C-alpha cells in the first residue's frame, strides 16, 4: 500500500504541475490495495483524463464512480456544469446532493461558485435585454424564466 500511495502522490504532483504523466488504469494497478487508496487512484485517474483533454471520458469515469464516491459526484457535476452539459436546475440539484453526502467545505465552495456564475450570467442577460429595444413582453419573459431558483440562492447566500 505504501508503494502505491507514493506512486499516486507522484502522479498527482505531475498532474498539478502540468507535467505529462503516465498512469496505469487503477483497476489493474491498484488491485489488492485498501478501498481508500483505490478510490483515491480512481479519482486521480479521472483528473488525469480531464487534464489531458479527454473530458468526455473523464466525465463518464466520474459518473461510474459517483455511486460509491461523493467526491466523484462533485467533480463530475462541476465539470459538466463548466461545460454547460447540465441544465441549471439539474446542476443545482447535483451540487446539493453532493454537498449533503460530503458535508465539507469543498462541496459548499463548488456549489456557491456555480450559483454565483449563474447569478452573474442572469444579471448580465437581464441587463442586455433591458438595454435593447425589445417589446415589454420579452422583458417580462426573461425575468420570469430564471435559470435557477432565486429564493434558493438568497437562502444559500445568507447561510
């Protein structure tokens, strides 16, 4: 286990510094190790895929891993939200579920960051529509169909 932990730490260090890293798939190279170490290796494998540009494969890997690992669910939701692959309400629900499962600061930060992004994009969209000479009906429709629940955002912000 200690040798594999060092190998995993080396892979993580290379990835964080943008160095090319070759890592054997965790299903084969981490057999016989503890569940915690194997889960960490699976997460690192997904991060390496994402960092190397194989974002679709990384998302698929995190989706498979998310049932047993809440951190994988959080990363998958974040990556999918960044790529605009999730509807805002679905992404909000994914972040909320991951936050409840993890109950740590990282989950709270990712959800807050995503909601902040949605709020800023909604405000800029509303300002753009107000500045254009659009009919009043269109202005009302933009405000009425907010991409996320404003009441939930206010409640989340004041916690």
